[in-house]
C-alpha cells in the first residue's frame, strides 16, 4: 500500500512540475531555464519541511515517505537540471551555464534549510 501511495504522489508531483515549469517559463522569456529552477527550489523547500516535521514533530515515516520520496521526488528533477546545464554549456553560453548551476545549487540548499527551519518553529 505504501508503494502505491508513493507512486500516486509521484504522479501528482510530476503533473505539478509540468504546470509550474510551463507557467514560469512562459512568463520569464529569459536565457536561463527558470521553470526548472523554480520547481527544484520549491521542491527542496518542501523536502526540508517534510524532513523537519518527521524529525522534530512526529510526522510518521509513512507520510514522510509519501510526501518526500513520492510528491517531492516526482515534482523535482535532477535530470532536467543536468540536461539544461549541459545544453547551455554546449551552446557556448558558459556564463549562463555557470550562473544556472550555482544559482540552482545555492537556492536549493537555502530553500531546504528554510523548510527545515520552518519545521523547527
């Protein structure tokens, strides 16, 4: 039953990723892939929050697994982030590739820390 719940949550996360990515991308019209950046940063925040709630407020392991591995795992995307970074580099947009790599990593870590911090309140 847990596997089914994780799979369903991952499916919902993937649909949410598509909607957020498209919405942000249509509005940004910039050289950086802001849709994936927005998805991964918000997903990192959610995962930090879930970990904090599980570790400090008694969120059950089953619910944390469904929300973390399922929902956040289906929502976020390392593969798209990696592909977009390589694409920027291969098209000689080195500054954009570097900025995207650094911004995604830093913002994702900060968002996860913020989610964990919120759970500690």
